[in-house]
């Protein structure tokens, strides 16, 4: 370049192009700066996504002014990440969406093609292919399709229901070998490796965030996966002690003792140390749906048929004054059973084909077997017929009625009602004697004679021993615990207070319960004794009645002044945990 006195420097062609490029860049920067500053967060996000800048996009979402705005930005980011093949980053973005409705819509958009740059959505979940993959790679010879004992979803427990709806007990006396095979297969389907260890450790107070659990279940469903073993078993908790609420972070947390588990001979997941059955996700969903949608009590009843009662009354009357020899007794008993026939099962408040309904019916049925001396009791519990003292005379025969109901001492709450403690054994048996007319009609009396009430009271007093021997009763208590939690969530308006919609769990089309044949009838529970030379026959009806209303009334909940509940609330704060964690100790 030459410099001429009195004139500006002369530029050669190359320098001129550089100079003009610099001016152009400065001009563009000036032009862009003003529009970007004026753009909304959503428009800024779209600019980042168009450039493939997911990192700045995530930072922008995290700086959103409100949780609702943050959720919307994250949902758009998750769709773009999925479209670009960044599946792990997409799941992480979905995981950080607080509102399950927004998260669910984002997942739906990803599947339908919206939010994925128009490149098409993912295929819907292929559960049959997933099951085939599992059963052909994990101990292929142990699954039920090839004669083994393993199943993907266990729904049998201590009873089975045939295709006609008849509920029957299962004989497990020779099933130990099959149980070992099945337990081995189930062990291979345990929780993911990164959660094994502390998950399997015993804990006096494990916490499960129900809102985070729903999120993880929802994310697995988006990937075509069912809930894993830890999710189905609520991280190994086997009794609920506390319900904790964190409105600021949108968390609803349950807490209770937990630990490693195994599958027992009846197919129940039970704690390794205590033998107590674990809470179940399906039961939580059933009672939560009931609490938020139904005003009808949940429960079941097992009732004799009117015609059968009339026929039984006539049959026993024919032999009332006749002596029956030992040789005649088998025929007499066969005629008695034929006259009694079967009893009807009625389930109310919840779907009858769920595991929850089955637990209610099985627990009630087996309680009556103990009451009639047809199943072994525990020390301190005596069957009705064995309790009759001939010296005191034979009681007037009426239809006995025993049923399960709630048995909690009190619910305690902190003054701000962000923490609740459930106190009491949970389950009790009630009793009543019903009059029976010639036509077989049952007339309630509202009263219970001494022998009938004695069995009910002894069952209640020895409940822990009975639940240890027969885990079905502890399963019933788990449902009572969960039902009380669900009632508190509804009564205290905790969904609104936390902003947790629970839409994935509450919507039947989103979270689908495992179902089976609903129980509709059972063989009548009836037994007899020869007492004082007389044939004494006793039959029983009853059910399960779950009415939480009296316990969760606002004036029935006691305010906690001791500080222990407040301390547990502070120690369980989910903000101290990684966002990915849905349970912790």
C-alpha cells in the first residue's frame, strides 16, 4: 500500500474485502442484538434449537421466570433432543419437568411427531416383544410358558381365581422347589445395577417421593418399558409411618421401614428380615383413583345365598333330634355342604379384577377359615366352635358375621400440615350375630354374642402374630395404609398445594393396572362340631370395609407438639437429593 500526502490510504483488493467484512459483521451484530434482547424466552429457545445449541437452550430453560414457563421450555427442548438422537439428554429434560401433565403432553408430542422437527415419532411400546426378550434371555427354562414357575407379572398370591370367577386356596405344601426356581428368576429381574446396594440395605425410614416415582414410571412408559421391580415395590417399604409434603418443590413423600426382599412360596414380595410383604404400586394407584373420584366406600363382602340358607336350615332341622353314627357322618356332611353351596363375592368402590380387590377378598376369606377352625390359628386365637363350652350350654345358632375394618389410633400433623404421622396397628375384626328367617333372609341385629365377639377381639389382639404367619393380612394392612394416605392427599388438597397433578397414575389409559379374572364366588365357610351329643353347625359371612372419613376429618387430626414429626420432615427434604432420585434413606 502506498501513502500519498494529503490523501487517505489506498486499499488493495484484499484489504478492502477484509475491511468490508468487518463492517458487515459489526452491522449484523448490531442488527441481531436488538431483536434478541426483545425476543421471548420461547423465541430465544427456538433460535438455540435451530442452531443445535442444546446446552445454552437448557441454561435458558433453567433461568425461566416461573416453574410453568420452565416446564414448557424443557418440553420443547426434550422433543428437539429426541429428534436429534440425544435420547439420554431428552429423558433428562423430561425428568426435570415438574408438571406431569406437561411432561405427558411432551411425550405424546414426541410420539406423534410434533416436537421432533417433523421427522416422525417413535413406535409405540411393544410389550410383547419386551416380554419375549426377557423370557428368552433370562433363565429361558424357568418361565411358565415352557413349564417353569416364572412369570413377568405375579398376580397369584395365596389363592387363584378360575375363569368362572371361583376363588380357591392354592396348596403350597409341595411347592418349595418351584418357589426356589421362581425366586431365582425374579432375582434376575431386580432393580437396575446403579440402584442396587443402598436399595437392598435395611432402612428404618426410607422415603419415596410419589411425584418423582410417577415421573420415572412415566418416562419408562415413554421408552416402552414397564415399571421396574423397585418401582412396583415402592423401594422396598413395608409399612407407612409418615406422609410428608413439600409445596415449594412439588413433592408428596411417604416414609417407612424398608429393605431387601425375596419372593415367598405364595409369590409375594416380602422383606428378607421381617417377612412382611412390601407395598405395591398398583395398590397405590387403585386407592388414589378411588380417593379422588369416588364417594363410595371401598371394600368387599362375602355373603351366603338366600336360597342356600333356607335349604341349609331345613336340612339341619331334619337331623336336629336324630343321632348320627360315625359311619353316617360322611354322608351327612356331604349333604350339609351341598345344601350350603357357594357364597357370592361383591367388590365395591374399586375395579374387581385388580390385585387390590383380590387381596381384600383373600384376607377376608382366610380370616373366616381360621374362625371356623379350618385353618391353623396362632396362640391366643381360638375358633368359634372350639370356644363353645358345653357346660355353659349350646348357643342359639345364628349366622355369624366377621369383617375387617381400619384400626388406627390417631393421625398427627404439624401445625402447617406439611407432615402427617399414621399411628396404630391398622387392622381390626368386627363381629355381629344375624338372625336367620325360615326363608333364609338375614336380619342384622347390631349385636354380637360373647363367643362371636371373642374370636373377633382375639384376632385383633394377635394381629401381628397372624400377619407374620399369614402375610395376606399384612398385605391387607398395606392397602389400609395406602388408602389412608390417599384419603389425606384428597382431604388436605395436597395435589393442588404441590402442583402435582398425578395425571399419569390417575388416568387409566396412561397407567394400566395388571388385571386378572375377578373373584365372584367362593365355597361357603362352614364347619361343625359334636358338642354334648348335638350336631352344632356354624356358618359365617362378612367382608372388608374401608372408610377413612372419620380419621381424616380436619378436626380429627391431632397437631403434633413434640418436634419429632417436624424433625423427620426436615431430614427428609427431597431438595437435598439428586433430581434423578425418587427414593432415599
